[in-house]
């Protein structure tokens, strides 16, 4: 029975196609350019506070905001005292997590497609994330009203790790449905 399962699994393996590898390299390069494009924008070009002010005028919150506070870098963030700054900070850091999660998945997935060992793919993806994030922070210091921080490289690395873990989880979950194991009751 195990032999039959192995043959079936092997039968469904796809051939490696060079154009898929080239496409993945183009997607990675394009995504890096998008990241670096956002790095060159000024704070005024990226701020969501005008939108938050407009939105808050339309939606009346009928309760008092909780007093959530924390410090990131040299700045204090308080949901109760400065809610727009607080929300924008959460939005920006979430964007960091998302953008670098996507980059890590593109790198990891492209390498796994080439049948490279999982740990090598993981290490390579995270190494590239650290390099690109460091360059991103370096570029930001030349953008008006932007700051660069090594902490953001850590946030980007967390996003990369999270993206790879999510990608691996989805793959493992989908594999269970593509190649279901037969129960012991059906075996003879």
C-alpha cells in the first residue's frame, strides 16, 4: 500500500519549467522595486492621517478609547491622547509585515519550486529580507521627514518569517486534501 501511495505521489509531481523560475525572479525583482519606491516617498506622500480625519468625521465613535500606550524608538504612541498617530503607526508596521511577508514567500516559493532543500530556502529568503530591509532603511534616511531604524529591519524580518510559516502551513494543509491517506479500515 505504501508503495502505491509513493507511486501516486511521484506520478503527480510536476516537471520543472524554466519560465516559471524566470517569472518568479521577475516577480521578486518587481516587488523589491516596489518596496524601494515606497522608501523614496516623503512622509507627506505616505501619511494616512488626512484620510483618518475625514473618515472619523463621518463615523462617530460613541465610546471612550482605551488608554493603550507604548514607545517605539524615541516616540510615544497613545491611542487615547493621539489616536491618529497611533492608528497610522499600526498601519505602517502592518504594511512592513505584509510587504516583507510577500517578498519572503516569493523567494522561498521560487526556490522550493526548484527543489532546493527547505532549510536552504528558508535561510536564503531571510538573508535576502535582511539585506533588502537594510537597504530600504538606508534609502529612507534621505526621504523628507522619514526616519530609518534598525528596529524596522527586525519588523521586516518578522514579516518574512510569518510569511514563510503561513506559506508552509497552507502547503501542508492543501497537501492533505490532494493526497489523503487511506484509513486503516479501508486497508486489507
